[in-house]
C-alpha cells in the first residue's frame, strides 16, 4: 500500500523530562483574600508560599538542567581569576561574538555601570520602548530616555510581526534636534519586554546601524531575551527560515557595539548577568568601575558556581528545540485565552501573555490602576500570580512629578522556562476566564504608599468601593 507523504507537524513538546519536583501549597479563597490585603494589593508583596502558579516574572525563575547543577559543583571560588570566569568569557565570545565580558550580579548591575560610563548630564538616549531599570539608570546618570519604537508597538491589537522595530524617522528627528554629540548610544532591546515580548527584525536593526554609524553613535543592546527574538526572526523574516537560533543571535549581536545582559531570563540561571563590548577603552573603564559596585572584574558579584551555571545555560538557551518548546508553551496559553475572548497583546510575544486591562476593565479609568486591580483579582481567584505593566510600572515624569500614562495598561502572565506544564497553563487560562465573566463587579484601587524609585515593586493600594 502506498503511503502518502504528509508534511509532519512539529509539536512544541518539551525536549526534557522531570527529575525532581517542588511541591506547591494549595490555598483557599479566604486565605488568598487575606494574603492580597496584607500585600497591599501588590503581587510583588505576596509571600511565594501563598502562590500556586507563579507567573510574576520569567526572571531567575527558570529550572536549571542537570548539566547546570553539575556545573555548580565545579565552582572555582577563588577571589581572582576563577576558572569559571574564563568559561563564561569563552562562551560569550563564541555564542554572542562580543570581545570583552564583565560579569555583574544581574542585569541592572551592568546597566548602572554602562550608564555611568557612557552618559553625561543632559544626554539623550533613544530606545525601542523603556524598560523600568534601564531607564532609571539612564536618568540617574543625568540622561533622558526618548522612545523611538514604531507606533504599532503601542497598539495591543496591531499585528505587525516586528513590533520591537525602531522608527527611523523618529530616531533621525532626535539626532537632528539634539545633535549626535548629545546621543551617546541608542538603547536597542531584543524581544521588547514592555511591548509584550515583541521582536525587532534584522532588517530594521541593519537600518538603525547604518543611520547611527553615519553619525558616530553607538548601539548598546539589551540582550536579555535575544534568543527569543531570534526565534521570531527565524519564523517571520525572509531569508532566515533555514538559519539556526545560534546563527541569528550572533548576527544580531554583530550589529551592535556592546550589551547588557540579565542572564536570569534567556540564559536559564537564577542569578547573574554581564556587560559585553568590543571597544577596549570602554572595557577598561567598565572593568575599573565594576570593582566599585559589583566586585572584581572576574566575578562581578557572582560566585564561581553561578558563572559556570550561566555559561552552560547560555549554550542550552540557543538550541532551536529549547526555544521552540519555550515559545510554544507561551503560544499555547495565548491561543487558549484568545479562544475564550480574553483581550491580549498580539502577536503573542516570547516570554508571556499580556492581558489588555483597559479593554478587560473598560469601566475603570487608568488613574484607578486597572492592571494592578486585575492582577490582584486573578490572584484571589486561583492563586496565580501575575504582574502589573501599566501606569504603576511607568512611574512619574522626573521633571513634572506627574504619572506617565502609557498607552499599554497590561497584566503580564510571564512564563518561567522549563517549570510549568500544559495543565498549569489550562488552570491559568480558566482562572482569567472566570475573572473575565465577573469583570463588571470589579472596582479599581487607590494608591496609598509610593516609594521613590521603581514604585511598582513596593507600592501599596487599597480597594475602592
Ligand atoms: N532588561 C530587561 C529587558 C529586563 O526584562 C530586565 C528585568 C532587566 C533589563 C533588568 O535585569 O532584573 O537582572 O536586574 N526584567 C525582570 C522582569 C525584572 O520581570 O521583566 P535584572
């Protein structure tokens, strides 16, 4: 009998199996109502023991592999010149292509140092949408961040395949307005977090490179989720279908001058980061500054074992099978929620599902914190912890003291890598659906405590009646 050949569907099923599990506590509705009240209706202030499925962040929450754990036992805890540092340096050079690397305790440690070295008071830093810690370090160094992402990124329904792209006209206008001397670098993020994990295309990055080179402006790459960006390039950009994630990542990095990395995301570790660059004098300044804030340039605030786990994690993170499963799981959850009519940011991004709280709760105005409210309601319903990414995260204008009112008012359900199962994703979707059915009864929140920096972490709220 003749068997007709069929194009075989490639499932996103995980390329690993479980060897150890962590038991979770199931809570009652009453326990959760009390827990969120005590947390001031801020999911950052919940105790993790009161959380069932923790989708607060994909940062430092991934499961390490047996190889990474084995690497932890190979820690060379020498103060200077640890063998693990040289493994990390070699991995960064081989996988990302940057010449010099300096470890830091996490991403913001690198952002602090790069901002302090490169930014002068009064400088302008254009970028493809702000990130909370990145912008704050730019501001603390005396700079002002200017958003030059394409307009489509601010519209949760727009289906542009590369919503992380930079609008070249906006960037060009800024260079004309302020002059290239006032712009030390363009801050280019891959898989733009605050836009919903949206990728930048290589074509766009090349065009940004051409424009900035003409003016002698550098590009500093926030490469926290570069592998996820590369997967979308492979899926969506002509000419990249047959390239591997490893090759695409290297090409992206080659179009930039340096990078800051939070290895707690893509690179599959619970703690760690680094900065990397090609310019020797920038490296020398950074390796001098790192001893002030983080530690010697061969450990930067990390244990040797952390650097070993990171260098193994970086290599694992670049496997096509790994990324297919990682993003496949995010897409599984997103499609399920869309089928239930939940308004989410589209296209589905790389690291989580972003629920459009403005559309979910149209009766709650933005100054009553709809996304903050929705995150608290989802927690009360099921013990699923998510995070606000809207007006609370955006903070206040440093000149006027007014709230920023971002277009996107989102709740982020962020998926840790290699941690939860498809059944967990079903529970998450069912819980959001339940809250959606009862949305008319939900009221907003009042902000009653606000810290000075990065207020979303520690702000407290009370319910409006
Ligand atoms: N850049 C991006 C794009 C990030 O998402 C983060 C952290 C950082 C820099 C800072 O790195 O936390 O290691 O100091 N994002 C986490 C999140 C906190 O939940 O999105 P870090």
